[in-house]
């Protein structure tokens, strides 16, 4: 098996945390191992001797983390994509008659593709609101709302531009106007404090494997109005087994089959890790690292940075004279610096910022160091120099 992407002699500099965070904190690895050491706790079936009830404990922890409740309204899925599909398709199925839906051009394909599929099926008419200054605000959304607008799905934080949307006024307006609001929090959960106690979203989606430091394969959502979403998955819940239909109680209503116990354990440990450091401390560290990275890249001739002031630890750029895929490949192979290149599953953003060419994205976590950033900047400088980037006029 290939042992890694780059030169094993060089330290690995991992700047692809917006895709999935690495390394995982030691407490996360330990909790996953601990979870697998015992039979799983299965409420309603058997109780593994000595096993922890990870789903219930993690539900409580997530409800507390997001200031959202009750905990039974926290639902586990495979990832954010799975959660968005369940919610979007479930909302459309419940609504039955075709309606108008709104999204934005900041979105990830996990929002765009389900909505586009539904538009092709004639289930929704879709409007895409363009961002201004990297954000979509309430006035822009209001302009697009029409009489039969029932659903708005939008990202909380852009995975390319690192801009965070002010969801509170949007949520308040949509709630007052009976429009279901799904927020994609894949990039914000764990990176910034998210307090849903007074933000009336319909549903807030999170993923476990990015800034919440869990392992891949776990995500979920918090839902305020479960009745807005049709049940689209049926199966074993360990409860009401003689009843042919899916139980309507939460959380079983949306969770069928054996849960991802190790994933849930990792997410629980990730939340505890974040809480032990403090979400504000993490945000400050991320901001300091990101600022330093932007300032250093700004000094390299031939670099175009698309988001010089991001809210999230994400910096997107291109190097003159070299294709972004090629540059990312050289950074990985020759320098062991791992970034992400291309379209980042957000094709509409690239039409606006880089003529649809795609870009290099360096994304940080609080486990990165200033040294990581310095090493990455040195590597990027060398790639830019050898690409023959023109010297910037003073
Ligand atoms: C904004 C955004 N939404 C959704 C997703 C999908 O997340 P997951 O991999 O957990 O399905 C991502 C992942 O890159 C993302 O950045």
C-alpha cells in the first residue's frame, strides 16, 4: 500500500482540514478504541456489559454544544451530504405539490445536486441567489421569495471563501413567513461558536469529520420541526418491532438500522476536545494562523488570493503560470504539503471568482502550527518562482 502522498523524509504539512480534519486528537483515537473494546450498548435489544450508550450521550453533548434541544431532535447520519439529502427529499415528499425553493451560489454540491435533481423531476422550481462580498444576506433572499416559496437551503460557511453567513435575521424572517430553512453547517460546526437557542432554523446540518474532529462516516442534523420532513427510511430501531410502520418517536423516526457506534464515539470525544480547549480559543488560534498565512502569501509575486479576509480558516488562491492541479500535485509530491485543488464541490463559486478554473485551497485546523504555515509558504514560493511568475510591479 502507498504509505502517503509525498516525500516521507519531509514532515507532513496537512492543510486540507476543510475536507476532513487531520490529525485527529489523541482523545478521539482513544475513545474509538475504547468503544470497540466492548459490545455495543443497544437499548431495547440487549445491553452490552460495560458498554457506554454512545448515541444517547453524544446526542446530549451535541444538544448542549449547539444550545439546541431537546436532544432527541439531534439525528445521526453518515455525513452532512446524507443529512442534507434526508432533509431536502423528506421536505419535498411531505409537501407533495410542486413549490419554489431557493438556494445560493455559495453552495456545495451536497445542496446543489439534490435540489437540481428535484428541479429536473419537476418537484421544485429553483432560484439561486448570487453572493455579494462573499455573502448572501436577507435583502437578497427577500427579493427572490415568491408566494409559493416553501424551502431555503443555504450554507452557513463557504468551503471556498471561508465567509460565514449571518443566519439569524434570515432564520427569523423565514420562520415568521413559514418557509423551512435548512442550514448547512458542515464548515462552521466546530470552527465557530454556533448557538441555536434563539435562531429559529428549521434544521441545522453538521458533519463529524471536519472541525468537530470525529472520524469519517458520522454527521447529522438538529431539527426543530420533525413533522415538516417525511419519513423516507424504514428499518429496525429496536423498538415497536411488531408495528409495521417506522416509529414516529424521535430520534427513531429518522434513524433506522445499526448506528455508527465508533463514529458517534469519535464525535463525542471531538466535542469534549473542543470544549476542553474552548471554542473561542480555537477560533482565535485559527484566525491568527489564517491571517499569518494570508499575509505571507500576499508577499509572493504571482499569487492571487481570492479571499483575503476569511471568517473561517480557509485560504483560496492560484499561482500565475501553473495550473492549480499541477501546483497542488507538486506541493504534495515534492514538499509533503497537502492542500486541495480544483472545484471543491462548489462549482458556482468558481464561476464567480476564478473564471471556472478552480483554485488551490489551504485549510487549517487548531492543530496546525505557525511552523506548518511557514513551511507551506516556503514551498508555495518555490513553486511560484519555478512557474516563472511575473514579478509584481511596486
Ligand atoms: C459546505 C459543505 N457542505 C457539505 C459538505 C459535505 O460534507 P460531508 O463530507 O460530511 O458529506 C462539505 C464538505 O466538503 C462542505 O464543505
